[in-house]
């Protein structure tokens, strides 16, 4: 079962830029990944700009082939 989440960035005008993430949306899952790999405005903004995703940092492709860890976007 998936733990869905939204990854959000609060902008200076009070609006929120966000993207959907399907897997591991709890603090020790996606929360830990964000803290370790997307710990600046630029990095999180780039992640969110990619759009909705299955996972923000995985080493597997849609066909389960291994690769260097990166977001698994839907499109």
C-alpha cells in the first residue's frame, strides 16, 4: 500500500508550489529524502517543477532496471 504525499514549497507571496508523490510519504521516507537530497530552494523547486511523481529519489526505472537514484516522474 502506498503512503501518498504532496511535496510543497511556500513562496514569498504566500502561495504554495507542490507536486504529488505516491510512495513513502511519511517523515522517515520522503521527509528524510528531502532533508538529505533536496535541501535548498533551488533543488526542491527543480524537483517540484518536474511534476507529479511515483517517488522523489529511486534507483529503479518503470521496468525495474537499476540506475543512479533520481525522481521517477509520471510523464
